[in-house]
C-alpha cells in the first residue's frame, strides 16, 4: 500500500445508521407469543389461518414448533384449534370455523380491530366507506368483510378518479394500518378534493409502529448512500420503508429477509449504510446484518432514535380457556351453534 501524503484526503469512515424504533411492534409480538403459548398449553398441532405475521423466519420457526399454516379454514380438521392472524379476518371466517367445529383464537392486532369496529359503526350509520389500502392484502380483505355493501377499496391516489358514492354528504375514509403515511394522506387529499364533505375517522388508522418506523427512516435516509430494510416481500410495512428511504434521499434501498441476500456490489462507493426492519421482523435478523456489515468494514454503528415505544397488548383471552376440551365438545355436540367460538 502506498503511504498517504500530507495532501491526500483521509479515507471516509464507514458507518451504519441504525433506526430506532424498528422491528417487532406490539401487535406482532402479541400474535407470535400467542402461537407459542397455544402450542405450549394445548400441544401441537395448532393451526393458523394465513401467516401469523408476514415474515419468513417467524413462520418457519413456528412451523418447527408445531404450528400448521393454512390458507383456508376448510383445511383445518374438525375438532382442531385454529388461530386467526394479526391481520384480522372477516366475519364469514368466524362462521366457517363454527361450521367446521373448530376452537378459535383471535390474534388480530387490536389496532386492526379498531378499524373493523369503525367500519361496522359507519356502515350502521349508512355511510359509504372508502377504505384506503392494497386490494388482496389480508387486512383489507378482513376489514372489507365487515361491511362489504358499504366499502369501496381505494388503492392509492390513482384510484380516486373512478370512485363513486351514493351520497356525498355521507362518506368516510378508513385505511389499512401498514401504509405509507405520506401516500395515505395524498390519497385522502385527493378524496377530499372530490368529496369536500368527506369525514375522517376519530383517529388516524395507520398504526403508531408503522408511523414511527417510517419517521426514523425519513430522518436517517437523507444521510445514507444505501438503506437496507430487513423484511419479507409480502410485508406491506417493510416495502413501504424502502419507498420512504428513497423518498427521503437515500441513493439506494433494498429489502432482504436475511443477511445472506445482501449483494456486496451494493456497497460499492458506499460510506453510510442505513439499517432498519419491518414491524414483523425479529431482532436476531437485524443482528445478522450488523455482523455481515461489520465483517466488511462497517463496524461503526450510530443509533438514530426518533421515538420511544412502550405499548404492550394483552394476549388473546381465549388462551385462558381449555380449547382442546371445547373443540372436543363441539365435535361431540350435534348442530353446535354457529359463531359460538367467536
């Protein structure tokens, strides 16, 4: 190596800006613990309708402990225990479970439940409900199912032009909890332009954790050459973090499930790497990325903290009951009342 001269610039130090908050939110933590507790109390198998949260590592870990993930309620054998994921389900799914004589555990995030209750209330008041969210996402399917005759899905600002309502004086907007805050408000503004009397929900539907993680990325993104977001491709809030990073000024941003998915070519010319993780990502996966970066010279880690989080949700009340006995009783009792386990 040639010696540095007095006039030569010092090499730029490589560093990592680590976002805080990041990773697990209270709803995800509650849902994952609920599956673990159910397996511990009732033994395997415990069926879970859809992925409990959108993360490959979490799902695989729970499968190894005895959870069985299914896409349809009909896949669950009669007399079994089934858990509904953190994203929530429509009332029809509870009815399917009752017909299938299943004992149920509802692990829907309480913040999603709040949106469901808002949808029911506004539908009872005969409002047209404009649900801002991604068509086909489990959360949107669940919320829509609460009032299908009153809800229209609006998948971003580009969707606003085609929206029609029965009465422009009775229109309200709700939203999927894991969207980009900025894009959601852009959609709301477009809706308000079209429907000046549009009613807003009592409180913003986008969850505190989604907002906090996006805010941390906004603050650090402008100082990053590269932002790595740990999260799965089907995780809406993780995908939004990549978009927020780029909008904040990061030169590049990528979504990875594991450190092994990082391409070393991404580091070319990079001095500052930003690192965060979606709300369904365990910290062990972030630690692996930190180790991967440290091995390549990015050992200086600076935390960018924008909020404190102390919210904790209690576990589903169904875990306090003997669900194996309840499931057996359902099977043994002819014509069990539909909805008894809701």
